[in-house]
């Protein structure tokens, strides 16, 4: 009901890869004299399509009880073989937590991705929708939406402009807003800091923006269009596109997992220290978890600098049976979504002591050719029992006497941001621009002179570490939080760029 299809902590998820699942259910009565039981088996085949979900609905959505509404969803090929769901049922509930009762809006409508309906006249307030395949087992639940009355003005700015996090991706984002009866829509959007808008249109109250830059801030505004007359644009809505994701850009893990029935053959990372991050997860269910994705945890974002040597200090928990325990570490230096052989920064293989616990360290240097900037890349840590994994996307394979294999280990992912280092300071030489800053040295604020359009600024330490950034439009920049020292400030607009040293008093 909450729309959470994956729980990274408990490692519970819907299937994201095709597979065949076999289930059996047994029911036994409580007759102590002559007990009876019955069993039933079923097979569930997971296809390679999806997700089947609502589109264009957000927590800001209002469906009208006095005007038609167009409800849309992603069919995801489910109306064709092998799913063959030619029709769907649409319902709503006011039980937002449990969904114990549902009321039908339509018992069966073609599975085309769109259905127009007016909500019941007596219904107001918060509801959730459910769309279910007729003759199959899959369904989708909407976020919480509201039911109310339609606006009376066709020229006023549309309300409820927003986007769900689940509909914002690396290069696309779906924006939604509340419909204006009888209108089509004009949508302006641009990357934050740019002067000119891009424009697109939509005949429905949502639009899929494409061709966006990953990990970038965007602005958007929407206006209703009636009889070719463009109404008032909405206030600006801001969103940020996502970076690389597991399963879409980085490969999924296939370790096979560890056994909690016996700790004898397990393998996992408990602690490490690298640059600004001290990682410590000392519970067995975290240490030995098959896969943990920490890339969304800002407290575990690792900051590195080009050309700098680092020490990776670790505490691992391995097997207690006298076999090898292995750890391998990769960093995707070129940010292409692939952990290449040349990007392996460390490899450890040792026989743990009797309690399985051991510590160590290794060093590596960030190459000058590594990607650097505001966007993140990824570090992967693979711990495996007996044999090393077949690669950063592979699995450990241990032969078993009598035939077969066992596969035990754990993988963990962390986000990394690489700064340019001294290279960033060298690059300021010879820059020519009408833009300048004052006062310099500065204490609390600096002003930017001759800035003729909106832009972005960034402030780096002398070793290239980004310490402050933001948008600038002629206003003062507050530098009071900087400690005393020498920095590099860069200002970029669509037509100009400027870099200079900044001295903080």
C-alpha cells in the first residue's frame, strides 16, 4: 500500500528479473483423531517487462467529482503474450494504510493505458487507486491522491505541478499537474542556471521530459492552453535527475548469499575507513547480507581527489574453518557504469583466525584520468568465501564433494565523488572575462561584478575539494562559513566563464 517494492535493509523485493517461481500451500485441520490435509501447487512466471504502474499521479493530484478525469497507466506489454491481460479493473479505497475495502470505478476496461471517469459526486478527500489485471495476478496501487471539484478558470495557472521520485530517472522525468477541463498544456523546462527555456506540449495533465542530463537540477512550469490562448504559467517546480542505478546502469549481484544457520563459511565487511568516511555495521545481518546498496546514504559519500594516494583500512568477518576469505574493491573511475579490470583498487586473500575476524589495509592512488566533478560514481566491495568472485558482477563458486557448488559472500556499494585536485587550480591561469569579484580578500560576503545573466558558482579548496556551490543572479554570495585560507572560485554562465583565487580572511 505504501508503494515500496524493495526494502534494501531487509533484502525483500519484488522480482526484477525473469524467472519461474513454484509455490505450494498445505492446509491441515485440527482434528486430533483423524487429521486431514490438502495441498495445492502453482507456478508463477515472471516476465521481462514492466513495471505495470499508474503514471501521472502524485501526492499533489486532485481527481474531480464534478468533471471527467483521465487515469493513465503503463501497460508494459501486459496486454500481449505471455501475459494476455486484455482488460483491467480500477478501484479506489479510503483506507489508506491497509486497503481493507475497495470500491469499483470500473469492473473491466480495455488494458490500453487510459480510462476516463468522473469520481463519485459524494466522494471527497484522500483516496488511493488500484488497477488490477483481469484474469492475471498483478496489480498496482497509486500514491495517495485527493478528490475534489474542478477549477472554474481556464486561464489560471495549473496547480499541483510535481513529480514522483519513482518517475524521475537519469535522463527522463514525468511531470504531472491537476487538469484544467477542456485544456491542453504548454510546458517550459530548463536546466537550473540556464537563461532560455525549452518548450513542449501535452494533451493530458502529465508529460515525459526526455534528453535530460543526469544528476542535474531542472526547473519547470506549466500553463493551460484553451483555444490556442496560453494562460498563466505555474510557479516554477524544481527537481533533480538521478544518477547511475543498480540494475539499470550497474550490474546486479548474484553472490548466492551467506548462511545464517551456520557462520562457519560466511564472508563480509564489518568496518572500513577511507578518506572522509568511517563505515561501521557490526550486526551479522548487515555484515553477511548478500547485497547492501548505500549509494543513497549521504553520510557514506566518499570524497576523493585526483592524484592522491589513499589507505583503505578494513575489518572483515570471514569463515571459521581455515579456508581463504577474499575481498576485492573496484571504483568506476571513468563513470561509465562498468567496473573494469583496470579499476580494481584492492584485492585481499587470507585465512582468518579461529574467530573469523581480521583487519588489514591497502593503498591506492586515484588516477589523473578519472572523472571529476559534481556527479557521483560508485565503489563496490566484494567479500567472498573460499574463491574470489568471477568478477564485480559475478558470484563465488565453491565445489562441493559429491557434486554441485555453494556460493557464499556479500557485496556492498558506496557513492564516490572525485575532485580535480591541483588541476583545478592550474586551470584558472589565463582565464579572461569581464566578470570579477570584490572584495578579495573577503570576510563575510563577496559581490560579483559584470554578471549579465544567471549562472552557477563553485568554490574549491586549494587541493581541488568542492566546499560550496550554488546559483547566482547578481546577488551577494555568503562566504562566512569558509575557514581562513586560499580558495578558487569559478562562475559559469551560458556565454561566459570566470575563475580566480579567493582569499578568505
